[in-house]
């Protein structure tokens, strides 16, 4: 959340596997390149977000977590947009021992 808020895209991308897949309402699944492109277009926006992990399970080199995210995105000129909702995230442990985002189903909706 801190890297996203501060616009540190390199750190955010480093937390993902190269084959990451995002599932969001109203769009086709997309990967890391599309995420990076969308993030670059949002660099001039202020993002405030909080995530509450509600469940986490680990099985070997895989883990999943269920969480609730609450976020507000404020463009430089415009009204803030508030979204909240649940996510289901799958993490994979790399050969370097670090956990990275592998799949993310995001059900955030405008509130």
C-alpha cells in the first residue's frame, strides 16, 4: 500500500510474478504490463487505501488470502472516487524465498 501511495511502481511490480493475472469486474483478465501501463496513467492521482486481511492459508509454495480493501482515488482536478470490496489473492513463493502476487480477483465497486 505504501509503494502504491508514493508512486513507487518499480517496488509494486517487484511484488508480482511475471505471469500475474488480475481479474476485475467489467474487464478481460490482464497481466503485469497492463497493470504497469494503467499505474503510469494514474501517477498524478492521490491514492489512500487500507486493506484488512480476513483470512490467509499457506500450502507449500502457495498461499491465498481473502481481504477487504477500502480506497479513495483523487485526481488532481476532480472529485474523489471511493471504492471498496473484497479480494481473493493467490501468492507464490519464488526460488529466492520471497512471496509474490500471482493471481488477484478484485471485487472493488464504487461506493
